[in-house]
C-alpha cells in the first residue's frame, strides 16, 4: 500500500539516482590528481612532500575550522535541500581555485614564519594554492556527503536502507575509478595538467542541476508528511552534540571509520606511483590497477548492503572488512612480491574490504543515533575521519622522502626529461597495515557494545511486516 511518495518504489529509487549522480561527480575531482603525481613534480617542480601537503589540503578547514561540525548543524537545522545546494556551490568554488593553482599561473615558493619559528616549511606556491582550493572543495564535499547520507536514510528507513546507501557509495566509486585512468589521457589530449579539473567542473555544474531536481521530490515528500501529521522538522539543539558524544558505540564506529578510511583513501592517492615503480609498469597503465578497487566496490557494496538489509550481521561485516585490509597491506609491503598479478589480486581483495565496511558502517550509525540528530552525528564522524584524510597523506609523503628513497632515475614526462625519485614502499604499507589492525580492535569493541546495548547492528534493516 502506497501512503506517500516514499512508499513508491520508483520514486525512492529515482531520488537515489539523482543524489548519487552528484556523488560520482564530486569523487572524480577528489582523486583526479592521483595519477598525475609525477607530472605535477616534473611540470610544477613539486616534491613528494609538496604532493602530500596538497593532498592533505582536503581536510584543513574541515578539521581545524570545525567546518564539518558546522555542516552537520546546518544540515539538521536547514535540511538536506538547502545544505546540498550550498555544498555543491562550495565545491565548484574550490575546484576553480584548484584549477588556478594547477594551471601553471602560480610560481615560486611559499612559507610562513613567526620570528624564528617556521610555521609552514617552504612549499611550491602552486601546491599551496591548489591545496587551498582542495580545502574549500573538501568542505563542500564532506557537507554533501552527510546530506546525501541523511537523504538516503530518510527515503529508505525501514526499507532497503543498507542497499540504498551501498548503491549511493558505489556510484561515488565510479567517480574514483574514472579518476584513476582518465586524467593521463585527458592531459595528453589537452596538453595541460588542468584538463581533469575542467572536466570535473563541468560535471559538478551538471550535478547541481540534477540535485535541484531531487529537491522537487523531497519538497513534495515534506508536504505529504505534513498533511499526514508526521513531524519531519529539523530542530538542531547544541545538546544534541553532548548526547551523541556520550554514546560509546558512536565513538567505536567513528574511530573504526577514521582508521579504515585512513588505510584506503591515502593509499589510492599514492597507489599509481607505488604500482608503477614496484611492479615496473608505465604510470598510464598503473592507473588502471587502482581503478579496480572502486570498480569492484561498485559491484560488491550493494551486494553486501542488501545482505545486511536481509540478514543483518553489520558489526561482523565491518570486522571481516578490517581483517582483509590488514592482509592486503602486509602483502603489499613485502618487496619480493612484485609480480603484476599480485598487484591486481591484492587491489581486488582491497576492493572487497572497501565494500564490506562502508556497506555496514553508515546504516549502523542510523541505528545508533536518532534521525533528528543524524546529520550532526554523520558530521562528527566525518570530522574525525578528516583528521586521517588530512594527516595520513602528510605522514606518508614525509616518510617516503625521509626514509624510503632508494635512488633516482631520469624519466621523460610529457616530452621533457626530469629526475624522479625511486621509493621502497615497505614502511608506508606497514603504516597502512597498522591502521587496519587498530580497526579490528574497534570492530570487536563495537560488536561487544552492540551485544550489551542491543542496538540491532546484527539484525536485518528491512522491517518485518
């Protein structure tokens, strides 16, 4: 029986498609520079530390200015429609600045001193400007991520919630996959490094138009809920933060989130160069191998989400994913395992882990936290996650330059010869493996807390009629 638009199967799945398309667009720009690390170094004079600094920019404002927490407040106060449009607009502004930094118009070095204190070590100005644009983009990206999650929960609660969140996440993975192998052909065709950013800007603008269509459906659902006497008003209170912060299960799942994603997303940022050097293949081909990770996640995340919907076992799914994460990074750290089929196999297994954990994690937050506080809860989780997304690339970039250089080689990049550092990636991969081991610990703690408090993380999501 259809009581409102939410109960219409075609309507809720169309809404999911509209929201997910913008996820695809934003994830493409998030990782579009990952295959271009050597070109950034050759054409803009960046060091490995500059690249790590630029990559860490994603989390600067979200972490230090608490923009993610404010995003959650805005979401719970103003709703998904306002927050989503605001987020996409911020992403477009950040992408424009990122384009300016990478386009070759910014030259020289930049540092910050306060007396004898060096607050910011010298970095290429282009890396600083690009990082600033990435930081602005990151605010909008994370804001849209929590808005999209809340929108999906609203339209699918009591129905195929984990499957819907899994499909939404998977669509974003298409953007990540495209970002692994399309930037190099785009740069070669256009003759400049900024070509992938221009393409991403076009799709972000298209995503804005698509999201506006979503707001029409969501506004109609509001009207139907109001007519039925259902209270869906978003009334944020500062006491919500205190209430969420007192929830032990929330912190277990949040720490698990930051540990897991710190071992995946930063790995993707460095994976093309790692695979190119360790397995001795051109970077144009190496980009296709990390693309298998989001590609496999695209297929498997909805499958595991549907499994969670029908059979439950959410905490167990997260535990299995964390274990796979450790195995993959430990095997990647072994220098003698340098056959190409090993790289392909390990990335595929990492894709399974990448499917397992998110498919259960985000629906589980919705079981632990009341819907009216869900935007703030997601924002707090994403805020902690951004510490990892900001700090780990900095750490890996520093460790590579400090401890992992094993030589240099002259390499022709875009027709010009430049000196490229060669790295041993054992230490970075062991760092990623340690994050996975800690994720296992918190998955076990979450499983125990669920058993103690009966949140229902091990129970199916689809309500029995």
